[in-house]
């Protein structure tokens, strides 16, 4: 950035610092001075959909809230028994929190000074230090976004596979077997290109793989990888998409919206993508769809001599999503998709119709920035429920609609009305924390009921299920 521009910004910054007490006004998403004029994430959606399909539901289930960390050092949370004592611990790409005291232990010292809920002076500081808009996002977040777990080196201690902030790397951190201090860090790839990587057995090996967009250099086209952690130790990279061919794997932009399931019911897992965009522009017109951002699914195929290939199918209409959950919503025998817009407004489901046609349904458009979803059977009735919420300041308070709004955390039960219509019964878990990029739903306290771990700008939190 030029020296003159820097000086102008510094002077401007000094003026604005005086106005700091008015920051909520100045920083509001509609009046913000640093709003990127090219952003099209104005909170509307371009797909035609019916009215909200959610209803409020009474529930015998509530959640007790425990704050594990009030610092902002992760956009996600995972759960694994790190110290082999039989008690699940909570993990991020920087720290692990030991059950049941939740004492914090270091995995990797945070390298970036991430600001949780920024004041105007923080915005200005980040803007100046980052050399302007170009690098602003990487200065405004912690490195740790996603963590997954496997015993990568087969020594009997569970390790941490960290998918860092998009366009940073993927690493595995070697559990030092109870020894305190930073963990040995091992390189997997330099550039992840996906903000909703998944950890699932897509290849049918019996163990989960990391499915993620990736690139070999900072400017390279996006690829789609399945990173396997085989029984022999270490890792092995399998390519699903070798070069970007009009797919949403991060050709020019980091992206999100990834899921898996057996879409065509042939016994092989398929991989689903949201589209890279799908918003209205500021004039209210559909933003032009770029060549790299069509949404769809990769059909996994296996030849008679066991050669794997992937066939692309477009899903239209499609929007920019977070993790995509694949399940048969309406009970017609065909799997459907459920996901929320990572930056825009609304939770949706896509009904799989005949001949690769998809019908979009709106579930809930009362909040924005649903940048993490998960599916798990919260109430234990045998049917998967959807867990999601609002990501506080998913773009630092600079771009997205209602970024400062209430950070809800909900679970939705899929039900049939008496008239046979599918409805989503919404239940509030909490309204202080929201979701980051990765939310984990598992039994954290070993009482047989599923709990929720969430890492956001409001810190790291768990919600333990209680039943009346
Ligand atoms: Ca433990
Ligand atoms: Ca290990
Ligand atoms: Ca399939
Ligand atoms: Ca529990």
C-alpha cells in the first residue's frame, strides 16, 4: 500500500477513534465505512422457495452452559479423549481442554492476534496493518478453524488434524502422550481451500477421511481431496477433482458448502457442493454466477477392476452454504440436502426429485450467517436432528447482513404434520454464543445424551443436555 494512502488512513483513523463510542452505529452492516462495495452478501437469496417450514416446538430437553474459554482463538470445536483417561476432552487447533476441570493445555501457540468482537479502533488497526482490504480477513481471525481426530502415528494416543483458516495449511499435531508443551507439528498440505471441510468415510475404507478443497500454491486452481489416514500410519492424499473445471473447490476464492451421502442410493458415498455465490447484488438483481461456482454433486463410481472415478452433476438452484447434511427429509426413499447460508440469510432443504432435479425449500429465514451445521440425534428418537445457529461477525462485522444480531444456537427436529407435510420443529439451545465454522455434537460428559461444543468470537463453550 502506498505511503500516502497509509497517512490518509491514519488521519482518518484518528478522527474515527474519537467517534469510537458511536461505533455500533458506524459499524452497523448497512452504514459501515469499510463495507466492500463488491460484496453481494446482502442477506437475501435468489432461490424461489415457499414460506418458512419451521414451527416452534416445546421440548423436555434443555442444555446447561459451560464456558471453557472466553478468548477468541478458534472458529470451531471438536471432542476427543486426548489424555486417555476415558473422559472426552474439548479440542481446537490451538488448545485442548481437559475434562472434567476444563483446564487448558497448549497444542500450538496462536500466531495471530485475533480480535473477538472488534471495536472501531480494532477495525482500523487491522485495516492498516493488513495493508488494506486484500489481506484483512487473514488478520482478523485465529488460525484454528477445524480440528478432526485420528491416531495418525498409531501409538495409541489420539492426534489432532487441524484444517486452518481457509488458504492456510492442513497439519497434524502429534499427541506427546501426556507430556505438557507444544505438540510436534507435521505438514499435510500448504493451502486448504474450504471453510466447511468434512471428516467422513467417503472412500469406504471403514475410517473417516478429511474431504476438503485444496490447492498447491496460493494462486492455484482448486482441487478436491480426500485425505486418508490408513491403518499403516501417516496419511495419503486421494484426488477427487484434479483441476478446477467449473466446480466450487476454490478456483479463485476460498469457499464453503460441502457434504457427503449416497445421493443416488448405489451404495457408494457421493460428495455434495453448494455454489460459490447465489446472492442478490446491491441493486437487488441475482449476482452473476461465475464459471467456478456452480453447485452440485460428485457421483462416486467404481469400475469392475476397482478404478474409482467421480461424475459431476449440477444442482440448480443452489446457494452458498455451510456443511451440507444429507438425509431423506420427506421419507420418499431419496436422500435430500439440508444446509444454511454461511453468510446470507436462511436455513434450507433441497428435495431430490426425479432425474437429478432438486426443489429448494426454505426452513427458517429469521437469522443470517449459518456458517456451521451438524446432524445428530439429539433426542434419541432414531431420527437425525439439525444443529446450527448464527455465526457472530462471520465477516468481522464488515460485509454480511445483521452481523451483530443475536447469536442463536438451535436444534431442529424433522417431523411430519398431521396432514403429512414435513416440518422442522425449532428448539433454542442458547442465544449468547452462536456457531463458528465447526460445531461438534457428541456425548461430552458420558451420560448417554448428546451435547454440543461450539467455538466462536464469543469463546469456546459446551452445552450439556438435560432432560426433565
Ligand atoms: Ca480425557
Ligand atoms: Ca498418536
Ligand atoms: Ca452413490
Ligand atoms: Ca451428555
